[in-house]
């Protein structure tokens, strides 16, 4: 995720907590979402905010894969998985990815799963993602989003402490709304109940976005 190392007390590690807790969410149905989405990735692929590498098993073996992750503790867990897979690892945030000898417009697919909730600026991150995509490329994403009504109240109240515990993750971001001012358009979208997410993370979105220039020149 696009985060720095964050600790609550001397022994708390978000990366280690993530590695322990996420398999429970995966087995409750989230891995099915990853498989459905990432099976579409082909050619040259970059994943931003690769975390601890939970997406790695779902990429085709013939994908030319680059993974970007800034959190040192995440990288420590991720590195041996990347080496086994034969991928390239960049210790970089979304914002800094072009400082790592990455050329604009050079990827067929950009992947983001549970990342835009924690970046400092969603709209700036979407601008960077659009710059990574080659003409005809696709942005594959899975995120959790704000849920209007009673859940939104819970999300807003819990957000300050949640951000501290969950590496800067925001519970109540309107990520779909941020696409409106981006250089991409969402062409495919699925809304789903987030496994084991209630009441804080009741709903997620999974989709594909493409460059507006592919349609409008």
C-alpha cells in the first residue's frame, strides 16, 4: 500500500497484522475477487502497493510483472515471494514510481487492490496510474468505499483511530467519484459485500478503467 511504516506502541506492526488477518478475509471470499480480476492481466503489468504479495498467485506465469511497495515492513515480507516469482520489486510509492527508471505509457495493465484507501491524494494517484498505461491499456482495481446512510456515520466516527491502526487507510473515501476528474473512465464495475467487513467496511468495488483518450482521442 502507498503508506509509510506506522506503529501503535513499540510492538505493533501493521504489516504483520495484515499478513495474519488477511488470509481470514481471503478465505471468506476475497480471493475469489482477486482471481476474477487478475486473470485478465496480460503483457507488461505493474501493481502499485503490492503489500505482502497476496495478488501474486493470481497472475499468469507469462506476465511481465513489476511490483511497487513503499512500506519497509511490507517489503520484508514481499521480497522472497517476488524473488520466487521472478518479478521486479520497486520500493516506491505511487507518486515516486517514475523515479525508478519506469517509462510513461509502458504498461498494458496497472493493478491496485486495497491501495487507494491509503494514498495521500487519490486524484493525484489516478493521474499517475493513467500516465503508466499504454494506449489501450487497462487499470484493474478492487477497493472498499464509503457506504451512504448509517454505515457512513460509523465509518466517519471510526476513521481517525482506524487510520492509525491500518496504515493510513480511510474508511469513507468516495473513490468512484474521484475517477470523474481523472484521465480514465470506468468501463466495468461490480459492487460487492466486503467479506467480514461490517460495520466498518460493508461494501467494495471491483472494476476496470481505461484511458479517456482511447475513446475520445
